[in-house]
C-alpha cells in the first residue's frame, strides 16, 4: 500500500525539522489502515515496532511516501514492513528516511488477543 503525507509547519520540532513523534504517529496510522483493510471486520491494536531510527531529517515542504507491506502473519499478530521516503515538493529526487516493522494484535470485544483466523470466512 502506498500513502503520502505533506509535511506542514505544525508538524515540526523547535529546530524546524519534522518532529519524530509525528512520523511514528503516521506510520502507526497508515499501517493500522493497511491491517484493517486486509482483515475487514477485525479489530487490531499496535503491540510494537522494531527498530526506530530516524536516518535523515525531514524539512517542511517535503512530501513523504509510505510503502507498507505485510511481512508476517502469526497466530494472533500481523507484522507490516514500512519504508518512508522524502522528497521536496518541487523535486523528483527521493531519499529513504525511516524503516520499521510494526506489529498489530487482533483483539476481541473484551480487549484480549484472539487468533487471526477465528470467525473469519
Ligand atoms: C496487544 C495485547 C492485547 C497482547 O496481549 P498479550 O496477552 O500480552 O499477548 P502476547 O504477549 O501473547 O503477544 C501476542 C502476540 O503479539 C506478539 N508480540 C508481543 N509483543 C511484541 C512485540 N514487542 N513486537 C512484535 N510482536 C509482539 C507475540 O509474538 C504474539 O504473536 P502471535 O500470537 O502471532 O505469535 C496487549 O499487550 C495489549 O493490550 N497491549 C496494549 C495495546 C495498545 O493499547 N496499543 C496502543 C498503544 S498506546
């Protein structure tokens, strides 16, 4: 799944670069949309992210491209690999800025984990 975000002034830290927490929020949100689309009717919560390293800073007027791909399906969890690339809005040159693996766990109405395959046709 490919998604895009435009980096706005309100997304920046006090040095003028993208605030890292915003990146984590967008990765969480975009990957959650991917898992929810792949498993309609199921409810998921984020349980963890693998490595969190910000390889390059991101400046305003950047467009971020998020590439999200399912990487592993477990008993109750599903992991997605996410890669993020930046480019200036007036340029076509892209640079990788962030990668992680993010894992979601399927939960039931009581908030407890449940098997991915249960109750699905
Ligand atoms: C997600 C939650 C229901 C899991 O319940 P649990 O009983 O602790 O589950 P387990 O430790 O047995 O792990 C469940 C699955 O997650 C996987 N998992 C657990 N921690 C993980 C981590 N840090 N990274 C990747 N996978 C992880 C386990 O391997 C297991 O996978 P599998 O069943 O596919 O083999 C529970 O931890 C929870 O409610 N966490 C809070 C979720 C939340 O609020 N997220 C929003 C963040 S603010």
